[in-house]
C-alpha cells in the first residue's frame, strides 16, 4: 500500500430511489433513506437520511423534504449532491483531520440516458470524488448474488428497486438484453394509497403506505404463510376525523395486481429478446430476483407461474446491488464492464 493509497478512500454507492447504501472496506457503513430536508428560508439542508425521513409528510411551511431521485435517476441535482456529501460525512465522522480523495463506484439503472449518467457523475464529483466509475444495477445485483458474470453461461436478473425494475440477461461480463421499466416499489406504495382512498375512504401518507407494503404486501391472493391483518390509521375522507381500519394481504394483492402485471409483461418481453442459446441456459439456471421489491410475499411464485421457470430470491435482496457494487470497486481495474 503506497502513501497515495492511504490518502485515497474507496467507496461503493448504491444510489437508490428509496435507499442509499455505501460500502467501505467490504462493510455496509451507511444504509439510509434517499431523502433530505431543506429549510425554505435559508435554503440550507438541515437533515439527511433517517432524520429527514422522520420529517417526511410532517413538515410545516418552513421545511420541505426532497427525494432527490425519481425513477432511479437524479431529479434534483442540488439535493442529490448534498445527500451524497452528507452520507459520505457519516462514514468519516470525527475520524480524520484531512479529507482523503475519493474513488467511487456508483450503480445506475440500465435504462439510463447519457445525460442522466452525466448528472450522476457530476453529483459525485461535486461531492468530492476524484475518480468515478459507474456500473449497471442488474450487473451489480448479479455480482452481489454470487453469479460469475464473466462466464459464457446466461443468467437472468430482475432487480426491483424503489423507482425502476431492471430486467437483464447477463453473459460474458456484459448485458446481452435488458428492459428497464419505471414500475417498482414507489409505484406499489402509491397503488396502496389509491386503493385505500377508493375502497375505504381513508387518506394515508406515503410512509404509512410503505409500512402496509412491508407488513401485509403480497403478490398473490392465496399464500401458504399469510401475515396477520394490519391496523391502518389515517384520515376519514367523509368526516375528516382520524380513524383506524384493518387491511388484509388479500386486499393489498388486489391493489398491486396491475403494477405486478406490468413487471410480468416486461419479463416476458425480455425473454422474447433473448438469443436462443442463452434462453437454453436460463431454462436451466432460472431467474434471480433482487432488490427490495423482490421481498413482496408470493412474488417469486407468481413470476414462476407466469414464466414456467424456477425463480430464486437473493439472500438479503435489499443489499445484493450494494454488495455487487462493493465487489466491483475492489476489482475496478480488472472488470471491463465498469463505465469510466
């Protein structure tokens, strides 16, 4: 290790629409919601991550919460830059007097445009990165699951994140065909909000809808191991008074049905584009699911019924992409699929 290496801090960032994870020295050192809070009067950012999330949906007129990423890409440049800076500070809190130069690997959706790529790089550079590499999310997920991506064997990866669902067939260290759709966790959350407003006349916020998705979210109306009904608190639209209702996983599976069907269609269309030799491989290896959305109860079974292929959910699917990004960082010089 040279003197220069001592001054260089290497970090891998899974910059997600819902959560941002930072890996340093093979460990997840930051795992925070992708959100910042800003004071409207002074335009100062007052909170990042979990602190800002606690304010979300509860702010008065002087504070606004911003989610800098929408559909997997940066929607608010200034806020994104501040969020990356704030999260990097969390790693270095009170340890070093000097600021080391940063080398970063950041993962991006596969359906991203050149302009959006530039925005990610610029944000990272403004946050202090000297070297920035980009890696596509499905590629990072595949590496994180433990698939040898350099092999000539075809593997299909589906990464269902907060803003996008990425479907890709990977072989020989590259993405052979991919489909990126903007239907994912955030869409599920807003489906739940709409459903409760229509069916139960109750208004709930984004955080409550997210909670319902975690507690009783399901992709199928019949599950072998069903969760208990969940008590939801919100505002009655008729009277304006707060009230409580109970929702079951069956209701939520109906609420999410349309969005999940869109993901199924995208999977089928990606399978149609796959070269026949790789299709033969996928028949043997099956489909791998990663990302927070893959934790939806019964989703693997539903995709398996639709495609007639075996479906495997990654262990710790929330961190598969971050783990893969961390491995790519260690091998940045050997992997030729990183984007400079």
